[in-house]
């Protein structure tokens, strides 16, 4: 692991840790007992942003010990216990297969389909052509799936869809938002699409709205509490009125807090701050709440830029630098001089990142899929 000499400010921000913020690290599995499987991590966090395949895998690494990225692929492919699709905020997320139907009904909202169709119109794809493209995707997956994005794009191009510019991706997004397709197995280093009902079986009966919103609030708080109704609304991409109703539905399951935030009564108490960690791009610890200041302090524009979230080092619960992974090497760029024990811990983390990614498939980020 190498260090940049461009350190200009202290590595660990001098921002007092609020009790709520400290408890969130425990909810996020960044301190306390680690999970033992990818499924346990995803169960706790409910949905992990997934348009960056390496980022989703690294989110699992930071919350477990001894696994590899191949364990995530196994859960996607052999076990079928995980999948990736467009959900919260119209963005790709890694979720448990058994949570798909509830999350899709609650968070894959019509407005995201409208936005997708608007992008397709700018790419020269009319509403009718987009619908025909979705039909092509559904029939192809039902008959011949799993199919990769390239294989589906070839079939779409035969129907006159533009060969470039992201049209195929956005037709796939539209099909996924409509509940027809999801990303299932990893095949030959590529994440393939599958027909929803062929892969998952028939949809269960739709739950009563209040029960569904209570489920969303409960599951969100398990991995993100203590939090506010606006935090839940932002994370889920749902109206704040829905978030409030969900929290009201589970009011008897919450503990009283003087700050007014919602927290499950069963939430564990953190034993201390999280150990130094190398967190990947789009790590969930930055995406679950309205404000990122408690973690990023004055470094928000360094870690986040134009919708992108860079990998960063976490020391004493604060962002302490960014890092890259190039040619099998971790390169850390700290925000300042790191304490010796933190530097040693991050060096060990770098070794573990290399081990974890040693069999990483060549999965590309889907640009424009946020």
C-alpha cells in the first residue's frame, strides 16, 4: 500500500461523534461481530447499491471475514439467494431474492419508468419502440435466459434499436422496473439477466399497504437506525408520507430516544468505534441518510463527485483518505498523517482487499444506471 504526499489536512476529522452516528456503525455491521455470509450482510442492509460490481462486493468484504468476491457470485449464481435490479431511487441494488417482490412493489416507482422513457426518447427511441424492446427482452429471457447484456443488445438491435448510446441498457432498465427482468447469475465473467418468474417463481399476494410500509421501515432501521423519516424516504426513494406511515406502523417496536430519531428496541449497543476499514465505492455507510457530514466532514467533494462515490478509508468513524485499486495494488491517498496503528491496520486491510478480489470477474460498471 502506498501513500500520497499530498496530505494537507488532518486525516481524522475533528467532528464529535453523535450517539446516533455511533450506533449506525453497529447497525451497518462495521463494528461488533461480523457477518459470516454475503446473505447475512444483505439481509441486514436490505439493499446495497449495485451499479458498481466491485463496490457491492467490497461492501460485503468490509462486513465479513475470510470470504472472497467469489462467494458473492456463488450466492448470485448457484444459490440464487441474491440478485441485482433497479429499485430504490431508480438505481441498481443488490438484495436478497426473497425480498425482491416487496422491495419492487414499494420502491420501483412509476416515476423511474417515466425518467427511463425520457432518456430513451432523447436517444431516438419512441415510446412504442421502447415497449416493443421490453417485449423482445421478456420473450428472449423466458425462452433462452439467462442472457448477458451484450446478447440482449444484439437481439434488440435486430428490431432497429440504436446500436450505441445506452439504448439497450435503458430498455433493460425499463423491463426491470416493470418487474419482468432481474440480474441473476454471473456467467463467464458477465452478469446475466433472467426472466423474473422463471428465476424466482410466481409473485406472492401483494400485502396490505400499511403492512408493507411497516416492513420497509423495520428492515431499513435494522441496518440504518437510528434514523429519521426523511432518512428513510431518501434511502428508499419514497415519499416522506410513506416513510412516516411505515414508522407509525411499527411504533410499538421502537425505543424512546431524546433526539426523536427512530430506532428498533432490539438494536444492539456498539462496544466502540469501528476499526480502520477500506470501504469500497458506493459503500452503504454513505447512502442511508440525508447527511453524510458525520462520516465525511469537510471532505464530501473529495469522496463524492457528480453522483460517484469513491472508495475511502474509515478511521475512528471518519473518512481519512481515498484509495484506488490498480494492477492488483491498493494505493491509499490519506487526507493527512495517519496514526501509526491506523496505518498498520489499513495496510492489513489492503492485503485483505487484494486477497478478496484475487478472483474478481471482469464486470463493468453500468454508466448511466444510477
